[in-house]
């Protein structure tokens, strides 16, 4: 009989305890599926496009600067006397579509691109990777003795970016790329294939180490594969990316398959990207 | 025979107690904050707050998914998640406490009741006991919890680097507005 009283009382106690201790027990602990964001600090690894797109209504003013090669000699202050600068901007049309435009002095190139995020890496179910495409076109405005036509001056690049943020510290991406020049003024095929590989390793909350290697898989003539090592440093609204690369061209058609210097004999150059974002539209409106 | 009666009575009492212990809840509560520093202010909104209240003993609980705070600037949201809240490690902020004067609230009578809530606030992995004033608005459809109070980032080991101190203040004004409905 006492036993039954105990059962009764403990039932009561249990019911009030459960009400008191955890009202949220049967509610989801966090929204079930959330996007895995911020795999890279900016839309570039070093030269390569990263898996990041801009938020809707965000304008990113980008200045990319490369000095001359270290092996250009003491009279050029090991490259510091020389500079190649791409001035460009990107705009987030939607959270998944970013459009960009820029101009750089190598072959007087104006380049434009559309980057689209097709698949977003999710946590708590959904895709384990992000997949994007980049379609870019470059117009070479230089005076060539062969005087190519307007159409011949165009070059195109198509890229697929497959990336994954493995942890807060480590992000990796693979970027199969195809480059097509309507007209070539050097001894390489019009169409070439390359495989971009990029990674980021966060060092502190506000800095990271970035590596990038782009082996050309088809005939690359006398050109070299691009390799870059960079560091991202974030200061408020700016992200400052600095590093060393053997690429001088700053548009996709150039840095993928047109690298005239190599790491082996210090044909590398110091460079930096400066990224300043402006929010033109409040995403909450 | 007697034994059966007693255990029956016991379980009847248990059922009765769970009937009167009405629980109200929501998964779409709103919590916002404003940070006012020397060079300007910024704010963020969260509409995915999970909250529940038990009328039986005045227990109030909140769970706030940190990544659901929406900012005007995406970069701010990134900094908030990665540099300040470290949301990959601490995905939720939470509060678990009780109404200090629960008897002053009549959940059967619509009206606005001023209350105090005391309990454990956990954020960025740090738990602190807080007591804040708030309001309970009882209506025909449910119960709305409202509160405005300040917290200090430094109380929760959220470090603001010295060269960001002009843009981000240690004090954050928090505003709670969660409309709860009876649990089915």
C-alpha cells in the first residue's frame, strides 16, 4: 500500500519536474537546416574566385595590385618599382548571383563575369558541398601588329567551383576550368584546360592563410602553372589580402594559363587585393 | 481493492496537475538588439527564437539561435558570428528562469502585468544569473512576453578588440517580444 502511495507521489513529482526543468525539450535545438557560410573571407582565394558570393545589394570595390617579379633585379627594387593594378567591382544581384567588371593593364584587358551559386553547403541535412559556376569574358584592347578583329580579341573562361568548409578553420575548393581564346598570339592551343585548387586555413579570428595551385592539364606551351600563397587580414569593413604569386595577369583568362614566370627562379611577385564592401540595400527590407 | 483505488487516485492527480499546468510556447519569437557606440549604432533582428512559459510555476525559457540574427550588413553578420559570438562553437544563447512574482499574474484574465524574471542567461558559453523587468500581456489567444534590458559583452567573455571599440560598444540593449500560444 505504501508502495502505491510512493508511485502516486512520484508520478506527481515527475509531472511537475518535467514542466519546470525543461519546457523546450521537445523543441528543435536550432533551426534544422542552416547554410554553412563564410568559407572564405572574400570572393577570391588569391587570384581564383572562391565559393563566396556577395549578399544581395552589396557592392565590393576591389583593387588588385601585383608588383614586379622578385628576380627583376636590385635596380627595380626586386619588383617594387613595377606595378600591375586591376581596378574592379562586384555587385550582388541576388544572394546567389554576383556580377563583376574590371580592367587591368596586361594586354589592356577589360573583363566581366557572372558567378552563380547553384548549390549551397548546408548543416543539419542538405548538401555537404557548395557548387558554383563562373562565366567570364575578356576583351583585349592592346595594339597588336596582327590587328585582330573585335571578335578575335575576346577570350572566355568557364569554371565550376566545388567547395566545402570542412571546419571553422579549413575550407577547400576544386575549380575545373576551361579557357578559350578566339585568337592566340602565342604558341598555345585556342582552348586549354586547368584545374584550380584552393584552400584557406584560418590562423586567428581575423586572419587566414590561403594557398592556390592551378595546374594546366592540356598543352600549356612555354607558360607556367600558377601558384600563390596569401594571407587575409580583416580590418572592419576592409579585407586585405596579401601574398606571393607567379601570376601577373589579374583576369581569369590570364592567370589560369598565361604565366610567364615561375617560382623556381624567384619569378614571383608580391601583391595584394583590397576589398571594401558597401551595402546598398538592407537585406531585411 | 483499496490498493487499486489509491494508485488510481495517484495517477488521476498526476493527470489533473498536468492539465492545469498550461504551457505556452513559440518557435518564431522576436529578439532584437541595438549597439550604440561612439561612431554610430547598428542593430540586428532574430525571428526564430524558441520560447516557452509554464503557468504552473512561472518557469520561462528561451533558446536563441545565434546565426539567425539578421543585420543590415552581411559583413557585420559574419563578424558577429565568427569573431564575437563564435557561433560554430556556441550555436545558441539561452535563458532559463522564473517569474519572481508569478502569483501577481492571472493567466485567465486578459491584461498587461509587470513582472520580474530571474534566471540563468547563457551566451558564448558563459552562464550568468540575471534579473530583469518585463511585461506579460495575457490575451484571448495567448501570452506575450516583453522585456527591454541591457547586457555587457564583457560579462560573457565576448572580446571587443581595442581598435573596434569606437564602432562596437560593450553595452548592448536587448529587446524581447515573443507571442506564445498554448501548447497543443
